[in-house]
């Protein structure tokens, strides 16, 4: 388990965009980079930050890496937010 704060990770608008895209369907870095005004390496760096706090997962399919939302990674966020609605 990582010590990276997921709130810090989602503070960046590019990372929120990536999460929104991955919520729709798993995608590769190239597919994700198509919707952003930043380079593919920059997208990879943003995905690493999301991976470090377990908000996304990655699987290898041959030479492709497929990224997806890691629902379990949102547990910490949900627990913290739920205290305001209980």
C-alpha cells in the first residue's frame, strides 16, 4: 500500500481527466493522450502518480499496457467523504 495521498493525486486537472476517461473504459497511454494537450510521456507520468496511490491499475497485453480505474483504491477517499453525509 502506498503512502501517496490520493487527494493530492486528483488535485491535478489532467489526472481527473484521465480518471474520467478510464471510468468509461480501460485504455492505453496512447488512447488517453489523444484527449489531452500534453505529451504521451507526460500522460505516463500522470498515470504513475495515480498508480502510486492505487487509483488506477495496469495490465499487460503483449506490448500494450492497459490502464483501468481501481475501484478499491477509492475506498480511502470514499470513507473520508462519507463522514460528511452521515
